[in-house]
């Protein structure tokens, strides 16, 4: 990897970790050495899973992970979605945890609609990862993807399904006000009692 990489980009160890997800890690590293401005599609399931959330909700999840929790693993933005890299097996387990906790996408009440559909990529899936070069590197073309938390080690910590469930629920609760009072009847007559004598 190029020595011009800094903290906003993928370190050589982080690139080696990403490349290890593919069938031919050396070829991926050689490709990035020649063309660090080009993204690569990597398989999920063995080295990492990816949970893809709409950008705004994903940002709220990321805030919860860093403000109230253990932090996150690598995180990228790709075409308006937040890609949270997670421990292998998360893609299979997280949807059932959301459903069991009644926070799934098919809920009927206002609370459950606050968690948008999370796309979980695991075994048999692949994702496009952003280029390893940091934003602003000479020769890097503008792109719709970038790292928010770039991989910087060969063994990054990756959150599991329980931690991502916790972050999703916290993000949803922050976005929705839950009241103990029933919603107002839109057809009810309203009287101004402050003017009573």
C-alpha cells in the first residue's frame, strides 16, 4: 500500500484485513497498489458481515455506538447508505433479533416503524468497499463512497448482532417520542377553559 495513507484512509494492515475476505488477497492488494482510487467488491460472511442502513438512521446508530456503547468496527458510506462492518454471523442473526424484540420492519405501531429496513449482508453476499485512499488524495476521483471509520488493523473489533440491535433500538427511541397519553381525537371539539368565570 502507498505510504501516503493517513488516519482518514485505510492503513496497510487494514487493507490486508479487507483483502483477506476475498479469494485472492494478494491480487486485491496488488490491484489497490496499482489503482488505489478504485473500489473493490468483496464477499461477506467469512471475515466480516455488513449491516447497511439508510444514511440518517445509520448515523444515529453510529452515534449511539460511540456515545453510549463500545464503539464500532469499520464504517463506510456508499450511495446514501451507511455500511457497518460486523462480526460474521450478524447478518443471519440480527433480523430475527429485531423481529423477536418487535422492532422489525413489518411492525404495525409507530414504535416499530422507527427502525427502517436494515439490509444484512452475510454468507453468499458481497459489498462494494470504498477505495483505500483517503479523501483528498491526489489522483483520487470523486466518489459516492468513503470511509467514516477506516480499517486500521489486521484484526479489527467487530460488533455482533446484540450490539447492533442495541444501537438500532436506541437510535429508534431517540427518533420517536413515546407518550403515555393516547393520540388526540382529531374530530373532538376543543374548548378554551382559560376564559371560564
